[in-house]
C-alpha cells in the first residue's frame, strides 16, 4: 500500500491546483496514493471523516468515506490495496 501525505505548508496550493472548492466543496485533500486516488478530510460534518476520491472524476458523487479516525483511515487504505 502506498500513501503520500502532503506537507501542511503545501495543502493550500495543492488544493487550489486541484480546484477542490469547485469540484468537492468542503473537502480538503491531504495526499494521494501516488496515482489516481486522492485522500482527504470531509469538513462538512462535525465528525471527522477521511475520504478517498478519484482525481480523474473529482466530484462529491465520487467521494468514498473510508474512516472516522486516523487508524481506520490507514487500515482502509491498506485493505483497498489487498
């Protein structure tokens, strides 16, 4: 499994480049699998929700919730690759 988390200093610039406010409002992208999958945090709810979404079709309809804790998020990423 591969997870590339972006530097906190790079988050604003990278989220601007991927136009997250336009395509997935309320989502903050935090990294990727080094390929087509973006990972992020859904800020639209009071609960912390980690998400996965394809870069190619970045849209709220394509967001998959994959965890509510960092442990669950990391476990689900591992499971996605198995």
